C-alpha cells in the first residue's frame, strides 16, 4: 500500500505545536539546551529552515520521545511531498523488466 499524506507539516512545525505551545514552562531554548545543540540550530528546525538529520533524530528521540526512525520518517514524508510538487516526471518512462532479454 502506498500511503501519501496530503501536505504534511514540516517536522519543526509539529514540534512547535506538540511539544512547546501546549506547555507553559517549555521553551525552544530549553529544548535546544536539553538536546545539546545550539539554540540557533533548533530554531532553524522549528522555523522550517532546516530538516531533521539522523543525528538530530537520535537527539529528539532521547529528549522528546518517539523513535529516531519516526522522526526521520516525518522528515522524509515532508521532503517527498515537497519534491513531488516540483519535479516533472511526465517524460519519464518505466522500464518493463519482464520484457528485457
């Protein structure tokens, strides 16, 4: 089954809405400190200027929960959706491997 989410949010937006906004005592700077990354690095992620790297996924997993794989999957879903909006594949033709000698 090929599941494609319609217009998925950037993972930074999801972090902002899920882990920061609902909680009065949680700040982006506090999370950045817990992650052990520069505050500017984390703010770029929250603002959608950068994505989740494997290293960041491991850090997010330890600090916010969920698996590193799930953080990377969120990023991949977002990236694929955006690329599919811009890449023209109309001239590409599938190779029929069962017909290749």
